[in-house]
C-alpha cells in the first residue's frame, strides 16, 4: 500500500470544553497517513496524478478553523471524513495531538483509522 504522509501539520484554532479555552487559540498538530496509489504520478512524473499535500493541508486548516470545536475526537473524525469525501482517499489514519492539554504530560492525542466503504 502506497501512502502519502503529512507530519505535524500545525493548526491554531479554538478547541476545548472549558470556558477559558473557548476564548483563546491553541495549537493542534496533525499526523496523517493517507493511502494513495502513487504509481502513475511517479511513472510519468505528473503532478495531476499526485495527492497534493499542500492542497490537503490548506483544506484541513480551513476546515478545523471554521468554527470552535470542543473535542479532538471531533477534529479527527472531521479530518477523516474530509479526506475520504473531498480527496477520495480510500484509507486514512489521523492522529490529532494537543500538547499542553494536561499539565502533567507533554501531549495528549487521539488516533483513528477509517476506510471508505465499498
């Protein structure tokens, strides 16, 4: 299985369940693994057959910052749904990291895998 990876995509957004969190931007970091057949793009060195990581990144930043979200679980599902519906990615693993969310640890995260149903 070929994959396109995006690591540590930084998204500054309003995220959290507490009232004080709804007043500030916090940084989320996304790690994405997206199944994508790269053979045709690689064979012909042709961009139109590639999954454009810049386009994907910009769309996800736009999606996540559209409105306040309370849970990183919601962010993960929104990202997976977007990748499968808008970019036709057949399988995806999404990790949403929220560093600093808990004082006693460096990072908290959720990770999901989703695939398109045949």
